[in-house]
C-alpha cells in the first residue's frame, strides 16, 4: 500500500518545493495573506478528494491509499497555481523572473552556499536521526504504535503554530538585521524566545486537558489512550523547550548565522537522543513511556547552550551592505551593556 501511494504522491513533491519557495518569498516581503489563502484552498481540496477517493464516494472508484495520494497531488497543484496567480498579480515587491533565477555571480553563490549548506545538512541529518528513532518506535507494542500515530497528528497541529511563529519571527528579525537595526533584531529574538514557547505551552496544556476527547477521535483502545495521555503530559514540557530552541535557531538563520544551530542540533541529536532512545528501547526494552521520554532529552542541553549564544549576539552576521556597515557598532554597544550589567551585579 505504501509503495502504491509513493508512486503517485512523488509527483507532488516538486510542486510542493516550488510552492514553498514562492511562499517564503512572499512572506519575507510582507505578503502573508496569499500563502495563507492558497494553503487553505489546498487543504480543503485535499480533504474533499481524500474523502471521495479513499472511500469511493459519488460513484468514484474506492482507491484507498492511492486515493489519498491523488488528493495530495491535486491539492499541491491547487496550492502552487494560486501562489503563481497571486505572485503575478502583486507587482509591488520582488518578482520571480527566469532570467534572474538563472543568472548567478560568484560573490552571490559564495554567500548563498555559506548560509545554505549548513541548513541543508541540518535538515538531512535531522531526518536520518528521526528515522532511527522511528525504527525504535516501530518495535514497540501495537497500542504504543497506535498512540504514537495519534500523537504525531496532534504534535503536527502544535508544530503548525510554532512553525508559523518561527517563520514570522525570522522575517521580522531578518528585516531588522538586514536594515542595520541590529539591537532591535537582537531584542526581538529575545522576546520571541519567551512569547512563542509560552503560546506553545498553552496549546499543549489545552490538548492535555482535553486528551480523552482528542484521542477518542482516532478510535484508540484503553491502553493506547493511557499512553496518549502521558505522552501529552511529557510533551507539555518537552514541546515548550523544543519551541524555544526552534525559534532561536530560526532567528540565528535570519541574522545570518547558519552553522552554530546546525552543529548544536545534530551533535545533540546523535550524541544524546538517538543513542538513549535506541539503548532503552532496543537493548534494555524499557516500558514505552520511558522510551518516549528520551526522544527529547537533547532539547534541554540545547536550550542552555542557545540561551547563552542568543545573549552573546554573535549570531548577528548580516549579508547586506547596510547591515555589515553597522555590525561593529552593535557589538561594541552590546559589550558595554554587558560590562555595565556585570558592574551592577558586582
């Protein structure tokens, strides 16, 4: 069933990649409504076609998993077409022109890849780490796997919130740093690192309070319901910390620093979370909830390191000429503030 699904849905991935590029282009130039509208349209299309094609409604063939793939492919096409339409209609800001996309200069390529490659490596190795963790989860009991599947849906719902917050934060911080307003971008990052996790905590707490109603939607058994409840309780703390790390790393990238967050996240993932989860799940065969609690053990270590790095301001490394011109002034001002603070503490 999975193979048949992938043969169809694979055609949607290039469309999603192009749509993501256009969406980020529009968001970073303060055009946030078109990506929202196109995403909603794609979601509605996906939902309707899934309902029709998976179960064979209105005389259509009952396609099962293949029907879900067709729905995803069509929704991806709808999302992309709407984004292209909005992009062509709005000429107040940056446009996508083929001649510009194919014209590269050596300085631009060096700058781009110095920022881009660490992020690509980050996502690739993070995906490998999550695959290894999923191998461990796949060897748990059927109730645990069912609870994990339902939890991933709820986790994705939470991620939709803090992922959107992170994207918005990166746009704001990137604009301030690029314009040479480094102190403002620095203060914004510190504020986002508090506000965004607080919002995530409230969302997770709401999910925990209504856990029975939420998990009952998935038709889980009593044991799986028990697992799901305490998974949400664990995620109440882990998800909040994870959001804080995610927001700060996203702001680092917006400020021009792509290496520190990558090295920290991947080293902690493969040095702490993956080995701990593998040992306790595959070797020691501890109860599922104990194994699950180790999925996020690296987040606390990252939080300590990222708080220190955020306060240092070393992540502000602008790529624009305007930003580069004022970065030394910012660093001097920040050092003076730390010096005055230390004298007051002393």
